[in-house]
């Protein structure tokens, strides 16, 4: 079990130090901002959506390792997915962290490495902030998203 824990730690550290899809998206069709005032995490999510499919995603912001790893992993898994699939992934991720539901780990792929976050309830907001911003961007919600 210790080897699995170490692998999970390695993936989280890698994505927090070198987040994938980090930056600004020039020709975005959807965008949202969010923040976690308790931890200081902040995010801007930019999307290109065409025919209900996420063509591209970029995010930028700053925050803790859990936040950055989650946003990076999220950005990888949702590319080229249709919006219904993305909403399902959000539901699976949220359930994994808040309801101890591991029934969809296969669909979550690498995101499953964050399941240990549920042991630290205060950190769940760090892991889900990027997802809430993503859902707001998809819905054209122009209000800043906050975890509070």
C-alpha cells in the first residue's frame, strides 16, 4: 500500500510543479474565474467549445499543490469530451471526494489519485475549485465562483 501512496504523491507533485494546460487561451469561447478565500487558491478557466465538445482548455492561477494538481489533471481528462461527459466526470469526482464513492475510478483515470483528499475535508475545496470554475464556464456564468 505504501508504494501506491508514493506513486500518488509523485503524480500530485509532478502536476503541481509542472501543471499541464497552464496559461491563457487566445480565442476562448467560454471563461470563468474562481477563488478559495480560505486557502488563497485562484483560477481562471478558458475553454474553446464547438458543437458541445471541449476542443481546448487552459487555466491559470495560483494556489496549493492539491489545487494545481487537480486543475492540471482535470484539464487533461476533459479535452475532446462532450459537455455531458464532462458534467458526469464532475459528478464522479465530487462523489469520490464527498461521498466516499469509488465506483467510477476507472472513468476518472488519473484523477483518482486525489481520492486521499477526502481524508482532509478542508482540502476538498482546493481539489474541486477548478471543477466548479469549469462548470461555470460551460454555463456562461459570469459571476466569480467561490468555495465559500
